[in-house]
């Protein structure tokens, strides 16, 4: 609920193309998806994904649970010796409840049956193989699934029409332990080409798409790790809930007022002559040796369709707000300034970008009050203010909370900067930060990226084509207990 994410005080609040793209993508998997629906969940802890599992169990036909958390499942269910593999004590207590719900919902859970092991967490250890029956000896740990598990996972994927994948099957960053994830990616690409809807839920799985160059070979790769996870868990995202409701429901299952998916999109808002505030995600990486050199402009490039749409449709001005790093409510321009981003953006849109050295206040309000037609303005880092996140850390390390009065004043100042609020920062949509909720704007819409994300998830989570398979990987069961519990309501089979 950060200040720049809620758009308080803005008469119009809409999603940008990035946010709209996310919303549309999730809507496709959440609302009447083609069945069978499969959820694939990986990761370390079961307990971290309990909400996700619980929510998905209401929507999928099958669930694959893999990665590190699979060891917790197999130790609890089969008494498997797991050696030095990851084990989640908190998650172990929840596994029986997950399996009970899966049985009640008729969701098939697919767990790994064999593993690739090593004596070290690295490629310089002694390699080995193991099965559930034989167990993993002491001094060894499981770092990937084995060939038989890869075959089981492939069968589940081939039989599914809608697939949601969150979490790798092993330590794919190391060549010796990438087979489970890489082979799964190959199968996902193949079924996508054959007509299946496939949504990659951000985080490490999105990274795998980049590594294997498959971002354009699946239906959708979410730009938001935490946001996509919370959306799949069935939570309301503050940055999306703050947007105005669409006049006509996009999807039957999200037609109720206030739905996190049935949101107004940018193309449904008249921006001509209006000052448009766009909450973007310009949290870009910088060179460690040169703090002014951006090493990857993908996040900036992703916002271009929304920015250009507003300019092409006669917006008086486009005011961009973003966070960068974790300054924790302190003004740290030497380390976390968006000034280099403004310069890079100028080159991408081929027009001047006015960079304001402050986010709110009288000078910023004056600069945005009546700018030249077609102006593009980038505000300084919204997280330089504790009022954005509602909290901060003093230079001496003491944590503090921003007062309600200060937060309200911060949001009020943001609302004076434009007439229309557009959210195109899906990766921050699970944060109720001030700039993410657009408070004060009577109309708030999603941008293209956010709409795409929501539509993709809606497609696989609501009435998908069956059977549905979920594939879960990672280290700890406890990290994904909510995810597993949710998916058991939705899938037919689950690979762990």
C-alpha cells in the first residue's frame, strides 16, 4: 500500500499497459481456463507456499511439487531418508493436511521418485543418484530430480491444457543440476506451441526463461515475483485493488465489484489533454564498478508501450514514479537516484525527459501543474520518503514508522501531480505502498503489463481446460504451503 502505488487524490486511476498485460494474463488462467489445469510448484519451503497451494487446490486438476520442498513431502509421506537435503520442520506439519485436501478435491499430486545428488552444494562435489525407496545417504543432498521423475513430469505436462509454473525443479543455475528444470521448460514450450496456455509465475522460474531464452515461447512470463505469488495465493493486491473497477467485467468469475482482476484498463480511459501519472517499475540493475551505468534496461523498455500510448493519444503530460533499491526512507541520491534512468529513457523515446530531484512538495507540484504539452517527467525515487512504505530505517539503524498524517500528506501531494492514475508496476502490486494504491484518484486503471499478468493468471486459475497440472519445485515445503494448499483446489495432478 505504498503511497505512489495507491494514487490517492487522483480523480482518475488506470492501469498502464504493463499492468494491464499482467492482469489479462492472470485473468486467462483464473477465469474459465481450458482443462485439465496443471500447477507446477517448486521452491524451498512448504510453509512459504501454504496459501498458494491451498488456493490452487480449488482450481487445478493436477499438481507437480518439486524442488527442495519435495524432500519434506517424501520424508513425511514415505519416510524417505533425505541425507543433507533441505527439510522444512514447519512445512512437515502441514503436509498431511495438504494431501487430505488434495484427495477431497480429486487433485492428483505428482512427487519426484528419483534424484541427482552431490556431496556438496556445488559442482565440485561427488555426484550420485538416489530413489525414494533407497533414500539419500548421509553426506549427500538432492539438488535435482532424476530421469524417471523427468518422464513423469513430461507426461503430466503433455496431458494439460492450462499450466501455471512457479518454482524450479532443481538448482538449475548449475549445469550439473539443471536437467529437471531445462527438460520441463522444453515440455512447456512444446505444449504452448500445441495450443496450451502456459503462465510462468515470476521469480526464479522467470529467470529460467531468460536463461533458456524461452520468454517468447510461453504464453506469459510474469514481471512480478512476489505479486504473482500472492495473486495465485488468492490474495488481493493493494496496487490492483486501488484501481477503478471496469464498467464491464472482463471475466465471468471476476465480475463482482472490487475483484482484483476486473479492473479498468488504460485503453478505456480518455487521456487526451490530461496529466497522466504512471507508477512504473524502474528498479534497474547498475554496474558495481560504475554506479551510474545501467546494465539492463528491460524494465524501462517494458514500460514504453504504456508511456507511448499516452503520448500518442494526446496526454498533456506523463509523470513517471518508481522505486529503486532500498533507501529505507532516506534521501540517498549518490546511490539510489533515478537520474541515470531519466537519461536512458530519453534515448529510448527520442524526446526530452524532465527529471525532478524530488518526489513531492511545492516545487514538484509547480513543475507538474501546467507543463508543456507532451511533456515526460520522471520523479526522484519514491522510497526516499518513509511515507511511501509507511516505515523507514534511520542512519543509526533504528527502525521507525511514518505517521498517518505524514503518509496522508505524501499521498495528497502525489495526487496533485496529475489527473489520471495508471499502475504499470506489477512487480510491486503486492505492496500496499502509497504510490501503488493511487489514493485520491476517483478513476485508476491498469497499464498493459499489469493487465497481461492478470489475464494470464485468470486463464489458468478459473475454469481451465482439464486435466490441470501444477509443477512445484524449490527447497522448503513451508515456503510454499499456502501455494500448495490453494492449488489443491484447482489442479488434477501436482509434480513436486
